[in-house]
């Protein structure tokens, strides 16, 4: 089940990012990975993904800041930005919505949910 959509995973936890990417690649998806907020912002501009799975709790530039920066750029208005984070409390969910995230998933995410969003 191949897809033309490009997926970007941004997470400072290298193992979590790589594992998520490999799982999605097994289903024929094109996936790029960035290991921090600044790198993720640069990767999004370089790869023009359709969907970004974005961790919130990252040093230097957190996921809220990345999402806000992406949403301020017209080129990313149609990109689906999904929080993929350990932070599932109501305040984090409200902040993610305010920052421009389309969805908020908590880790560990269900593979079926990730695939449904990514395809």
C-alpha cells in the first residue's frame, strides 16, 4: 500500500524517531526523520512533507515553537501536523491546538492510528 505522501518525523529521541520511521516505511511510506526542532524545521522546508509527526518536549526548540513557525509560513498551511508526545494532559493538548497542531497523539501511539493519519 504505497503512498505519494511524504512523512516527516521530528523527535529528539533517536530510537523512538527511527523506530516510528521504520514501521511506516514497512507500509510503503516515504519517511524522513529529524532529531530536534531546528533540524525538523529545516527538514520540513527541504522535503515538503504532507504529514509531520512532531514531538513536543524537545530542547532548544520545542514542538510548540516548531508548529507555530510552520503555521506562520504559507507553504505549510495544508500540511497535517500531529503531536506525537508523552505529554497527554489537558494543558498540553490545549497548547498544541493553539500552536496549530491538527491532532494530538500520546506515545506509544497505535500503529494503525499512525498509518490512518499518514495515508
